[in-house]
C-alpha cells in the first residue's frame, strides 16, 4: 500500500516537473502560433534567414537535422540572434539532443515518440516535444508525462478532423501540427483550442534558399504574419 502511494507521488512529481521546465517555451509558442521549419543549405543562408525572421516579426526557427550544417547554423544563430526562439527538429538520437543543446537550441522536437529520447530529455531536464500521429502514440507520450506534442504528419494523419477528435479524447493535451500545413489551411488548425502552434516548411523551403529567392521567402513570411495578425 505505502509503495503504491509512493509510486503515484513520484509519477505526479515528475509530470509536474516536466510541465514547469517546458512552460516558458510553451508560452512563447502559444504566442507566436507559427513556427518556420527549415532545412538549411548553408550557415550563410541560416544567418540571412534569421535576419529576415526578425524583420518580419516571426522570431522563431526550427532547424532540422536533415542537412549537414544544422549544428553550426544553430550555433551561429544562437550567438548572433539571441532574440530568436531556437528549436531543433528531426532529432532522432541522444547524441543529436546533446549537440543541439550545446549549440543553443532551447527545445528538442522529434517527428516521433520513443521511450529512449523521452527519458533522455526528461532526465536531463531538456524541453522535448515528441511527435505523434495516432491515439496509441498520444497515450504513450501522455503516460510518459508529455502534454505538448507535435502532430506529424498532420494532413496525412487526418488533419483538422483528427485535431477535433483528439480534443474530445485527450482534453489536457496540446498539439503542434506540421506536415502539409500551408498559408491556405493554417487558420483552420489554429482555430482549434487544443492547438499550441503550427509549423511548416512552406515559408522558407530549402530550394528557395538555394536559389537565392529571398524576396519570395520574405513575401511568404509577411503574408503569414499578416494572416496571424488579422
Ligand atoms: C516537419 O518536419 O515538421 C515537416 O517536414 C514539415 O512538413 P511540411 O514540409 O509539409 O511543412
């Protein structure tokens, strides 16, 4: 009996601790409502984009581990643009967690949920947003104490209909949908109260950065910010 009680207390304490550690990041994401997910072709492009994000009043960037310069880009952005909320995305291993945090990332985002990454981040007190797409994945993340989850790939996973269904079932969970979100469906997600913020690559796609199409990127950022401010 006493052992059971202790277990319950330990679980609730660790869940609460997780919430406290992440709360300041969650507050910022809730306010921003939109996060550009970016695969950077070079550090030079990273810095140019960071400057643009600040100028366009969207001071947040989620850098994927899908290109070779990711860690150096995070380091440089953290140094030169501390006003940007810096997140690391496509984090798949504990080594990547460590390198992202060392480079200055304020939180870790992963496309999926694994007990290994979840416990690694929790044990180190690192804000972690695991990805989920199905009820079982939501419940696994919930059991591990997470209440703010990436919903990926959102459009393939049923889009706003799934978001609405999750709300009726998982009433204390907030979602960050990414995957197929663009200017024309952004607001249909944001109108749901269980959405923390949305993310997407459409704002600053790698191919536009490679082609040097910064005017087009700036236009996309401005259009998105205008939509959010309406
Ligand atoms: C992600 O990692 O969140 C996705 O690549 C974003 O999906 P999108 O390219 O459809 O925006």
